[in-house]
C-alpha cells in the first residue's frame, strides 16, 4: 500500500511541477496543493469529508465493497461518489445503507487535461448530492454534465463504437498510426489508440464488457 501511495504522490508532484513550469499555476499554488494531501492506508479521517470519490478498478463487486466501506467511514452527510466509466450507479448504490447519498462522478483520462465530468444520479440519489457533485467538479475547474443512469452513461456509449471501429480497422490491416493520424486530421484531440493507452486496456476491456452485456446487438459479445 505504501508503495502505491508513494507512486501516486510522486506522480502528482511531478504533474504540479510541470504545470508550474508552464506557468499554468504558480509555484506557491503547487506547494499548497501538495500540502493539502493527507495520504493514508486506512479509513481514518473520512468522517469529516464532504465528498468521497471511489476510483478502484472497473469491477462491480470491488466497487460495491469500496462504496460500502466509504459510507461506513464517512459522516452522515458525506456524499459517496463512484468514478465508474460504465456501471449503472443504481446497481452500485444498492450496497449502501443510504443510496440517496451515492452519485456517479466520472472523470476522463488524462484527468489533469480533460475538462468534462459526467455527474450521474441514480433514481435514489438526492438532489443535494447531485448539487454537491456538480459544485465539486466546478471547483476543480471541470465542466460537469448531469446524465442519466444508463450503462455507459453518455460519453462511453458513443466512444465505445468509435474505439470498436478503430480496432476493427487494425484487425483488417490498417496501421495503428495511420488510424490515429486520420482522426487527428479529422479534428479529434488524440487518436483512438493513443486514447486506449491513456484510458488503460484493463479499464477499456471492463467497460466494453459492461456495454456488451447491456447492448449485445450493438456491441457484440465483448
């Protein structure tokens, strides 16, 4: 656990130094951001958190377990958010005693550069939890959009088709760099295969499995 925490802190510090070097933020702001981080390997201190964001791998059982633990560690008003890419929030919130405090807060990779955040309320999510998630996203400088709680939400229901077609082109013999280059010329900020690298093959595969189960005619068998 300490190894992973150390790696995460080192990456965060490196990102802050890079942003300060570009003068996107001041060096003082970068130092202040580092000082505000309180790394821990247990649930100590979560009771005073306004929002807890779960970002474990895209496994429904693991996410339910983590959300349940976060709810138990948080205070009575703590909003519990899941950074799931595709899993319906309602199915995850069933693990919690207070599903009205559970909401989706889906960031996109690379998180430090992508402005969009999907805010996903389930049918049980209370309006104040949605407002808290939207406010947090805005405070982080992101652009929140509230979307319906369906498999894949908004972006990944579109993105999955895009990535699927790119992979089909590669299987048919198209060079990967040619596919990426074509989409860059079209106007996309990065090609589909670079995007897969940014997202991570494991996350992309798990997301594809969720969508294939929900939309077998559209997505195939995953």
